[in-house]
């Protein structure tokens, strides 16, 4: 969730998990990433927008109900539902709309020494526990009222956690990033205030929720500014140009911060292309997808 941890390239993953992380940087410094080919392809919101669990399948239809004496619904004219707005523009707006959010996450921390080694705190969650936590986090609806169609793909959550921490739940980076999703403490405090939650950054399940919630916030923030509230994080919408789609922008902002990607009056920017390429590759090739 911050600049410079860029921590887990696909080719070195097994070694990193065996011997620990070789080092980490701060948010302001350049990311240390291994090149990977890109696959083709707040003020607190009203209580109604607090995170809720994903909707469950509809209940089984009741049987044996007595026939109604009222006219059949088909005999009564009803208003046609409004069609869902879909965007046909090939890329982001050249001139973004003003942001809809009035409170934004805190600025990134200053960079740390390149020779710094991460530390570990507490007990490492098992791979099975991590998988469940990330799956639950991806399944939540974080904007149930104002943007219920925002969905964070599970492979994006898994790939981000692998890139950030190698799925190590008890790792603490040199710049202060914590856990699976490498959440910064100040960002966690802001996120809890923004969404009226009490997530514990040191608990691996809550850490997963914080990371996915931040991805959802970035999706809405950047989607409103550049993509006319089209929140699809679909790789099929991306071209060879990294600034062509919302998915790439959200990945970049998770690493470098929203303000490095989306600024009022300026085109969409991808300041960390290798990080984006790494995560995009992990979304389809990561060994973690089979766990």
C-alpha cells in the first residue's frame, strides 16, 4: 500500500518465502521490482454505506401460497427499469472531473534506507487462513449505497497481497507497512474513520479487509474522476498503454498513493509501471492463485 515495498516479484517468490525479505524501501523511493512481462490481454459516509457482507443467494421460493385475488402484475403497467449506464470511451478522460471525496488518505511516509531489513511480529497465519481472509475481503461490498457495483476481483486481492508481502501476515516493513496488504498505520486509522470501522491492522483478517477496502476506495475515487463512474476493474478494457484502464490506475495508486496517479486538471498518470506489470502478471500467473 505504499511506495517502494514492490516486494515480491514472481520469479523470486519461493526464495523470499524461504529466507525472508531482502529489504524494503519507503513510499517516496523507487520500487524494487523484478521485470515481468505484462500478459496480453472521510467525512464518514452515511451509515448505509458502511461495509457489509456480500449478498447471499436468493432464498428458495415458498410453496403452497394461496392464489391472490388481485390482478396479475402483467396486467398492470409498470415503469421500465433504467438501463445501467455503460461507458464506451476507449480510455480515461483527458481532463478529469473534480474528485467527489472531500477526505483523502494521508500522504506517504518518507523513504527509508535501502539496506533496511523487515521485522516480524506475532505468529504467521497459515496459507489456508490467509486464503480465506483474502477471499472474504474480496467478497465484501464496500459501497453498498452509492456504488454497489464496485467489486474487487479476488485475483487482484491475492496478487496484491503476494506482491506486497508474499502472503506473510506478520511482516513489518522498514517504512511501517504492516501485514498481508502492507497497510500503513495512518492509512488504517483514516480508513476506519472513513468507513466507521474498527479494523485491527495487526490481525491478518482485518488487514485483508483494510487492503481490499483501500482498493475499493481507490476504485471509486479514480473511477469518478476519469472513467465517468464506470468502476469495472476488467483487464479486457486495458490496452498496451498502462494509463488506458481503471485496473492499472488502481494498482498504481495502491503502491504510490492516489495523488501520484489522479490529480485535478491533469491526465491519468502511472508513475510505477513495473509495479503495475508485476501485479498484472501475478493476477494470472501467481502460484498463490492455486492455494
